[in-house]
C-alpha cells in the first residue's frame, strides 16, 4: 500500500463527515418551528371581585324586572355614525367597558354604571371619555361609590326605568326601516328619543324641541313639479 493512501482515505472520510454535519446543521436551521398555541398560556379568573359581586347583587335586588349585565365593552352598544370621523377614537373605544349595563327585558339600554374606586388621572381621563361617548349615544352614565349606592327608587328614577317611563317607551312607534334608492342610502326620520345622558348630576328637564329647518335639497335631486304648473307654461309634462 502506498504511504499516501491512508491519508487520502482519511481526508475523504473527514470530508464526508464534515458534509454530513453541514447538511444536518442547515436542515436544523431551516426546519420551521411549531406554531405557538394558547394552550397553557391563559387561565380563568372571576368576573367579579368582592365589591363588584356585592354591588351586582344589590342592583339585581333593586331592579328585579331589568337586566343587569357586567363588564360590557362600549363597542357592544355604541356604534359610529361616521367611520372616518370616528376612526381616531375606535382603538381607544375598543379597550373600554362599563362595570354594569342596565337594560330593559327587550334589550334597550337604560344606563351604564361605573364604580368610583380610583383617583388615578388615567382612570379619570377614561371616565371623561366614556361620559362624552355615552352622552352622544344618549345613554345615562352613573358613577357611584360602592359604599354609597342609591336605593331602588332613586335608581329607577335616575335610569328612567319607572313604570311611567316604560309606558312612554312602549308607546313610541318603532323606528322606520332604512330604505335604499339606487346607490344612496336614505335614513328615514328616526323615532323620538328621550334625552337621558347623566354624568354625575341629576338630569334637567328637556327643553321643548325646536322645529328643525328642512334639509337642503341635494344638487343631484330634481324637484318634482306638478303637471298643472307645466301646462300653465305651455310645456308638456315630463313622464318619469
């Protein structure tokens, strides 16, 4: 055997081993990692703490004929009238909720209740923002101390949930449905809605509503003329 042959064989063996190690390393680097799963990352927690559980029990006892929901996000019962104008506030609105939401058996929102438990400026700013949003939605907003909750009669009055108020709400005609004409959505006149925003003080009596001026006619709408007016001018009536 030539003296150089063992060195040649050893070099070939080391080259093969090095190539196999390089392939294994590259395959290990390029192998996709398993997608993360939420299993074992989250755990259940109670909806109420001790104070909220007590207040919820008091609200249910004071308002037995109404629904008392807990931890309801504002996005659940508030909607944007103009998506472009509301876009800067949607991300902030999505993170906020109210401690309790009082609804009629039919699901009509009567009022939202938050508990005054913190003097943090950030929490105060959240309350101010919620008060502005709920006032715009005509939803009563009550901020109460857990240790000084109003009694049942006062709650019914503040939420406008007395029997007389429920009778007035039942007498209101249902809002007419929205109709579509060609490519334009036409919102018909909404049903009358009682102003019921309350952000820390008793609501004042609503002033008599002034007669709203008729909206201007859009430029793309042709005013309808009577055939008699056209005949008086010697112009034949146009058929639609």
